[in-house]
C-alpha cells in the first residue's frame, strides 16, 4: 500500500518550475538544423554520387565467348574505360541494380571489354579485335551478339538507365526479327539508345 493511502495526508505534487516554452523552441531549432543538414547532404550526393557495387558477374572475352558457344546464350559486351564518368554512371545506374543484373545474368553471357588505350597506349589483342569488329569509338558501348558473332545490336553512348534497359531488353528481339537469310552481321547501331 502506498504511503498516502496508509492514513498519511495527501502530499501535493510539486509544480514545475521554469519556462515550458523552451522545449518547443529547442525542438524546432533541432528539426531545422537536421533539415539543413539533409539538404546539404543531398546537394553533395548529387554533385558526387555514391558508387554502388556492380552486381553483374562479368567474364573476360575469351572465357565468355567460349561459354556462349557452349550454352547458346547471347553475348552482352560492355565496352568501357576505367574512370570514365559515363561508364561509371552506367555501372551505378544499371549494373548495380539487383533486378537488372539478375536479368542480364539470366539472358546473356556478360563480357566486360576494358579499353586500356589511354592508360597503356595500346589494348590487349582480344580487346583491339573486338573494338575493331564492332567499330567501337565511344564509351560506354553495349553490343548484344549471337555466339559466333553472326548478328548483333549495338548502343553507343549512355542515355540513362531507362534507354539502356530498353536496349538490353529489346536487342534479343531485334536479333530474332532481323535474322533474315543473306544478311549476316546485320547490326543496328543505335546511338545512346535511340533507335
């Protein structure tokens, strides 16, 4: 039994002393500071986006081409350069996306073709061969090809995640529709996703 019920006189509660308006003012000031910090962080993130890990399991050219011949799956070549802002943007916006990476892994044998001409002054033989074969002169460039390279679809440049995803999704259909007798190596060169 509490002491007040045991017959002792009711003790009045102590009244709060001090201003009660300070609490809301402090909370508003704290909320304002947090909002300002978040806006600043958003500006910094926009100016320098956070790099996300590429989720595609890329193969080297020789190994990927051998795998595609064995499995009969289409090839997806990604011609890229280290440090190139557009190549990094493609990686961050498309290849780091879990759903897009899973779709690529399921439909294609993905091959990363790293251009080293700027860094080393020349490319390895297989890289030079592929760049010449597909007339690659812009980075990034995506090429969807059949095993044996009879037919291909190409997107030069990067026009954003939507256009690139549409290219990756539509290229196999275009290869199927464009498979006409007498038209080997029929490749459509879409610049930055434009048909």
